[in-house]
């Protein structure tokens, strides 16, 4: 694990000790989030509902196979790569019924990440001189990960783009500006405190803190 962290620090020209401390702080915040019973149950409930709504539609893949030129050996390799592409298979299995679940999952995951970023920024700004550089590197890394990690996130409905991360951070910072850290921490008092789609689109101004 440390070797991966050190390699990341080298690749992004980050001070190793600063990166280790920042990541340890992030893990501590994530652990605190996971210790809240309703957080775990909400993620599990939504992810299970999302996965259960998959339905396989062979149509798109069959259309691609139908366009093959049997006299061209190279086209068979292309067809095989498409047919066996995990992303293509997921696309063929997605249904309209998953869309509202996906929005809920992405909004909640963005909220968790936004809370973590906000807390780490507040706690680490005086302790980690290179924190802003580390934050930017981690945000870019989140959307530039390997195919296996991306596939698992897509499978469970937890794939987030940079806009989702920024939305979560903007919301949490807006609440802190209006109500302080104590106001933001009210989030963990009840699942009913999870912001709605309209609330998270209006950083801090319309939430119930």
C-alpha cells in the first residue's frame, strides 16, 4: 500500500509525508461515515436496487455482429472485442428504471466525497502545506482510474464524474459558510437529512441545517 502511495506521490510530484498524512485523514473521515448505520444501509439498499434493475438486451450487440464482413478476418477481432467489452455489456443491460436510482446513488456518493473533502480541507490546511496540490491530484485521479475500477463503479451505479465531486464539495462548503461545521454535521443525525436533488443544486442555501 505504501509503495502505491509513494509511486503516486512521485508521479504527481507531491511530498510523500504530506500525501500519507492527507490520505490517512481522508480514511479516518470515511471510516467515521461508514460507522453511521444508515449510511451503510442506504448505500447497500440503493446499489442492490440498481443492480436488480439490469435487464440484458442483446439487440445492440446483435446489430454490431450483423454488420460483420465474413470475408475480412480483421473484423472478427473487432467484433469479439466489442462483444466482450464489459462497458458494452453494461450498456446493453441498463434500463430506464435505473435512472432515478442512479441519480440518488450519485448524489449520495458525491455528498460523502464532498463532506470528506470539506473536512480534510478544514483540518489539514495548516498541517499539510501542499494540501491544495494533493486535492487536485486526487480529484484528477478519481476520473482517470483503471478500467477494472471504473467497471465496478459503473456496475454498482457509483461512477462519478468530476462534476459530481464538485457538486458535493460546493454543497458542503455552502452549508459550512452558512451554518458552520456543526450545521454540516447534522447530516449524520438522520437519513432524512440527505439533501434532495434541488437542495444539492443550491449549495447550502436551501438545506435544512
